[in-house]
C-alpha cells in the first residue's frame, strides 16, 4: 500500500516558468493598452462622442434619399477614376518588374549595391499611402489626373515589387539548373527558367493591385488628384448629404464590380 | 531524312482559344488605352513650374528638418502610435467572434450571414471615407481615427480568420467531435490550436497596416501624424515633410522586420 | 570521350564531397554510378558540367578541359553535354515542345528563343525526338499535364535535342514506380547504343544499375571504391560500398521482376503504337 505514496505526476500544460512569462507578457500588453488609451483620448471631447448617435441619425435623415439626378455629373469623374487606377497600375508594373528582378536574391546582378537600393525603394513606396503621394504630387504638379496616376503608380511599385520578388525567390531551382545545363545564356535562363514560373503570380498580383487601386483612386480627389473624390470633397464641403450618399453608393458599386472582375481574372489565370 | 517531320511550330494559345476573341480583346485594349491616355490633361507650364518644387522636395528629403516642427511631429507620432496599438487590439478582439461566426463549418447559417455582411461592409468602405464620417460624428481627433482603424481591422482580420477556420484540417475537428466535446470545447481544442499562429501573424501584419493608415487619416482630421504632414505640405515646408516621411518609412521598416522576427518566434 | 583526372570537391563548410576521383568513359559506354546517399554521386555529375565548381582536378571532354573554361566557353561546352534530372526538372508551365526546344538554347540567339522562332531543322529534330520517346501526340500539352514517366521522356528528349557528346543522368528513376523506371532506363540505354553516346548514370538502385549499365563505379564518402563490370558486384563489394546488409533478398526480388517486365514491355509497345 505504501508503494504509491509518492505524488502522482500532475500533468501541466506549460512549465511554471513559461506560465509566469506568459502572464507577465499579457500584463504588459494590458498595461500598454491602458496607457495608450489614456494618451490617445487626452484631447477627446466626450460630449461629442456621447452625442454621436444623434448626429448619426441627423446625417442619416438628411442623406436619404440620395439625389439621383446628380448622377449625370458623376460619369466623367467615374471614368477618370477608372483611368487613374488602370494607367497607374500599368505604370507601376512597368517600374516594379525590373525592380523586382534587382531585388530578388537569385536574380540580382549586384548583391551589395543594387539589391539594397531596390529593397529600399520597395519599402519606401510601400510605407507611403497613395493619398500621401497624391498630396505631394498635387503640391508639385498641380491638381489633376496626372498627379493621381503617378500617385497610384508610385504606391503600386512597392506592393507589386515586393510580392513579385518573393515569387522570384521561391522559384524551383532545379528548373533553372536544367536550363543552365543546356548552355543557355543569362537572358535565356531568365526567360525560360524563371519567367514561366512567376508569370501566374505576376498576373494575379497585378490584377489584385488594380482592384485595390480602384478603391484608392476613388478618394484621391479629396486632395485634388482627380476622379470622383473631387465631387465627394465638394459635396462634403457644402454639406450636400444627398449627393454624398449617391457618390458613396457609386464608389461601392465600382468596388464591387472591380472585385468581381479581379476574382474572375485571377481564377482564370491560376 | 527528317522531311517527314514538320519544320514549323507555333506555341498554342494559352488562355483564349478563339482567334476572334484574341483580336477583339487586343483592339479593345488598345482603344481603351488611347482613350484613357487622351483624357489625361497635362498642363505643361504648371508641370515645369512644379519641377522647381520637386527639386526642393528632394532636397528636403535628403536634408530633413526634424527640429522646427518637432512639437507637431512628436504629438502626431504619439497619436498615431497609440491609435495604432489600441485600434489593433480592440479590432482583433471584436473580429475573433465575427471571424468564428463567418466560418461556414462552425457557425449556424443565420449567424454566418450576419457576420459575413459585417465583414463585407467593413471591407467595401474605404478607410478615408469611414474616417470622414467618424470625424463628422465624433469630432476631430484621435478618437475618430481609433474607431476608423478598428472598423477596418474587423473586416480584414474577420475575413482572413474565417477563411482559415474554413481551411482547417477536418480530421482533427472530427477527432475532437468524436470525443463528445461541446461546441466551445471544439473551438478550444480543434480550431484554436490550428488557427492561433496565423491569427497572431495576421494581427502583427494588421498592426503594420494600421500604422500606415494612421498616417493618412489625419489628412481628413482623424488625428495622427498625417495632420502634421498635411500642414507642412500645404505650407510648402518640404524639409519638415521629408522628415515626417522618413520617420514613417523608418517605423514601417522596423515594424516589418520585428514582426517577421516575432512571427518566426510564435511558430 | 570523357576523362576525369583527380577530381576533388570540398564545400565551403569543409565537407569533402569528392576526393581524387579519376576514370575514363569511352564512346558508347553506359556507366552506372552507385553509392549510398551523400557519397558524392550527384556532386560528381554536377562537377562535370560545372553546375558545381570543382575544387581541383581536370575534366577532359575531347581534349578540352572543362574545369578550366571561362564563362562563355563553358556555355559552349555545356551545350554538348546533355543532362537528365531527378524529378525531371522540366519547366512545368511551358509546353512539351518548348521544353524539348529549350535544349537548343545554347545554339540560338536570345531573340529567336524569346519569340520561339527556332530554325526549321531544330523543330523537325524536336518532333523526331518526341516521336522516338513516344510522345508525338503530346507536343502541345503543358509539361505539368503529363505523368511522371512521360515527363522523364521529355527530359530525355530535351537532353538529346542538344545533340550531346555525353549524357549526364542524375537519379532518373528516383520518383518513378518500378515499372516506369525500367522503361525509362531501357530507353536511355537504347539511345546511348543508337548514338554510341557515353553516359554516366547516377543511380541508387543497385539492381537497376547492374541490369542496365556496362560498367559500375562505386563511390563511398567521395572516393572510388569499385570500378568494374556489373558482374563484379559481389556481396563483399556491395558491403564495402553500402555497409552490412542482406543482399540476397534483393537479388531474388529482381528475378521475379524480370518476368513481369517482359509482359510489361509488350504492353507498353502496344500502348505506344496506339498513341
């Protein structure tokens, strides 16, 4: 009977030390959250916040029904918006593709100079939202579609460049090796060994970015870079809520259509 | 000797089989490009005048001025960072039940449709448009920004989480179900272990995105560093703007590297 | 004719993959290279066409020392060395025809290859090779639509399209079932006979190596420990190469397989004619 006097082993999910660390980690997160919350709401006027439901109801009642007759003045800006997205994407692709080949570790011609430079351009382009690019370009080039196209293009470089160079780095090395073994030149190895492997990813990435760009180009007009956002801005400034609601419906419709197109194309490619 | 074999070969079309469609698509694409490029009006005198500003901007970017507007910058930065963190935390917490509810394999039909439509609305509305509304409702400042980012986070995480749950290994869920586990136990034992690392990865990724967005929504008055950027650009203070942009790029780079590191550590 | 002299490869990590390997491969001889994994078989083959740079030694192919060539000359030398890979290494998303034609890349300029406008003779030759390996009907299919055995046939056709003086074959049957393995090995040997090509086949399956090669070279930790006819592979030799194991069991299985093989051969020929 006394044989089993030793404590039976207690099954534990984690070791005590790990549990302690986990608790400390969670506690630190909660403390950080509380501190951040305090800092953030320092200048919040809570009266506005509590009044928000009334304000929402007020705006809602004014915004409906949308002013449908305003639609005839939206076709032009809508066409501009689509053009900004499409031309911007094309321009972005044209710049991103060479950059991606410079940035991918298996195709870069210079590992210590061009590759870090290409990577920096990609990060810089990705960090800065197209609206900020637009703000900058409008202040340089003046308002208009051109600033919008360039803003979209500059933002797209980073996105397409990053995804594409990752795709290039993930290519199957044995296919490249096989092409090398036939005595092919560098350019031939690229076009036969690597390009066919990354082409589906490339189409998918481009169409995906185009879809995002349609959304982004819809608001560029807020800072004067052309497209339907300019109408939105004007309507907001004059508090013409029925027009605002119509514009938002149009933007939503465009987004839904572009998402459908992009899903179809990606499905066909992959 | 080799005359029996053909001496020409053409690659068969890969995507569109019909020749008529290929030609029609090519013509359509060219026509669209001509029309679209034609609709771009370029005011060359304005562009040339802008070149001088572009030069000053590049100079400002190369010699950033952190000091003159440091108060605006540091306030904006603090707002951006706190907004980013709180909105990611709250957004992720809200998106977990919504993501579970939007997964076809664990949620009942009616919950599925409700959660899916919440996600659809959140994803369809551009952050900036949402920010405009929240500013109109809650007044200028970081609180409107916080709500905007939270709202956007719900759609993002909710959708990806739901897809992950739908993709889980059914065999593991089956095994847990076979033990007679309740629904909550099923989520805890079969779903959570499979989805958790992805969820942490996604949250870190969203943290990154939220920071970048927090730099933008300030332009429409929702607090953060974007307001400072907007001011300095509209005053043509390019060296301050350059400083702000460099700070944004630096923070994004740091967060990207550290989140990559963290994600590896979580796995 | 291929002559290898004192070939040595030491990797950066300090691992010695090959030490002082020397042998000669006369015209039309099929050499089976056997040895346990990590013995340096794959490195040896890749040192010949310099997909892996040898540390020292010489590789003479018809009075040219491949080990001493500069980039441009190396490319010209590589086009006369056909290589067949484990896992086929086809460009999966290109058509079968493009894969075969890619064997001509060293002979045509960039624009010709980019626009797929190969010389008529190359195209006729590619069709002839596809016919030879029994894939005439599949020319316009994408490579990833084929079965494993079919893909390896495309790999063979690609190597032959180079009009090679030497075939390097790296584990051609590693991802194929036993029946297909035999078919592929037989095809390779037949082709070497037709063209009196020397071939080096790196293969881990001793039975296959014995059955299909004229000569066996055994590698063990980067050193040649056996060089002789297949009949010379006694148990003592195999033990020296691979370590202790019961080899008789494996031999018995082989004779059973030989019967099944004759039946299969008739069957495949029938199938090939139907294509």
